[in-house]
C-alpha cells in the first residue's frame, strides 16, 4: 500500500502535470518533460550544513564532461561516482544537487556527480560513453582528490542505475580495475518495448507510465532493434559475473520494480555479492524526496551502511 507521504507526492506531481498546456510541437513536449522531471527536486528538503560543493570537469569522448564534487565535513577519503536519473533525456546536476548533498553527509563519501550528455541531442551510446569515460578519469585522479583509488564506488538512480551496471560491465570487460561497489536505486534494466514485466501496468501512474517510459526510450534509443543491446539493456548481458558487490534498491509501487527484481536474480545467479532491498509503500525517485518522504533518510542510512564495508 502506498504510504500517505508517497500519495501526497503523487498528487502534487499530478497537479503539476495537469497545469501543463498541450505541447505545440516536439520541442515543447521535451521541455515540459524535462521540467516535470526536474521538479522532483522540489521535494528534496534542505541541504546539510556540513557539505561543500565545487565544479570540475573530466576528459570525455566529445570534450570535457562537467561534474560536481561534494565533500562532507566528516570522513571524505572515499569516492562515490554518481549518475543521475531522468530517463537519459532529463535530469541534471541541479536536479540531484540537494539529494546528493544529503547522501554525501550521510555516507561520509566524496561524491562526484557526472553531467553526462542527454538525448535527444545525444542519443545512445553518448550518455553511457560519458559515464564510462568520467568514471575512468575519476578513478585515475582519486588520489589527487584526496580519496583512496582502490575504494571508488559507483552508483545511480533510475536510468543512472542502468548506467552504473553498464560502467561496471565495461570496465570488467576491458580488464581494468572495477569499482569497489555498485549502488543501483530503482534502476531501468531492460528497454525493450515488449519487456514482460507486470509492474509496468500494475504500478502505472506512480511517477511514470508505460507511455512516459516509451517516450523517454524513443529519445534515448530511437531504433527499437538497438534496445536489445546490453549497452542499453544490461538485463540482457550474457555475463554478469565478476561484477562488484551491489546494493539493489527497489520500490514496492514502481513500474520498474519487476525488471529490477529480474536483474537482481541474474546478479545472484552469476555469483555477485548482492544486497537487495524492497521498500514497502515507496515510489520511484524517493531519494530526491526527503522533504516530503521520511523514508529517504532510511534509504541514505542503508546506502551508508552498505558502502562502509566497501
């Protein structure tokens, strides 16, 4: 059952959606979708006082990749590279700023938030390539940032969780050092239009719908036949073995719940050290909703506990 707090967020999102005018063209539709996704920060609450932020860039395949570095007042000698959610066509450093300040404070981790390129201006594989390149660069300069290069974790929420899986697989396949841990929050894992997951229908309208997901995916991976590529659907990767210890967070009332569970089963079958948590009553995106949903603090505590041993 949805919690009262989750229902309040959904009602407010419905209010925001209802006041949007009918888009006149594709550009206006995209702008509205980005604005609605970006508005999740409205639920994030207040920033902790013990976290400082600075802008930086890393080398990327198409030029410098912006990133935002968060430093907690306590701890801060381990790095967490983060890929924000937003369907690969929305979200930004700013949309996740408050949530990542809160996460940095809770975990005692330096967090590098990667500002990868977005679709439709930059379709797949541009976002994934940016995430991989930024991660390589950040691991390479971890010592310069005052962090242990052997204890660099990666993570992401929603499509960012998908990117975390893609990055880990890519580094493993390249024979490079893999991250010390992976955090995947309510991730996409399968972008096929005919993916057989009941939660896409049973939880429709809880932040997203089949239609909104189809729209995002059409911008990110326009060719349907490309969506079976493990680079965009890591659930379909032939080999998930030898990946880092993984925290997989799922929400009871999330259209992506079932494909997340399917990915967890594959990780477990491949012998990956997996911690999987299902948050009852919760909805997609609740890391960003601590101002309205108290369970976001519990989520941060669970992430901190997981990362403390990795």
